[in-house]
């Protein structure tokens, strides 16, 4: 009998958080440094709502920068 994986999907950020990432240049810089990518890549990722920003270390950066709890950042 085959086993199946249960709901181990990454949580998606709320739409307003993607907007904050697109509009906040210092936050984009912090995320880019953490992920070792270009700042423009962070903007493009936020524009297409990449699940990469749901990584725990990125959630921590966003939470500290915005003053929101990590639980308030995701849809679930």
C-alpha cells in the first residue's frame, strides 16, 4: 500500500505582505541578503507571489521589520 504525504505545503503569505515587500526597499535588501539573491529578484518574487518568502528565516525578517507576528503574515 502506498503512503501519501499529508498537507506539508508551504504557507502562503497574505497579499498585503507581498505588497509591503514590493514597496519597502530596506526590507527587500534584508531579504535579498538572507537569501543571497539580488534585490530585484526579491521584487520580482513578490510580484509573482513566490512561496520562497514563506521560509522560516524570511518570515522572521519580515516580522521583525514590520512589527507583525509571524502568524499574522500567512493565510493559515
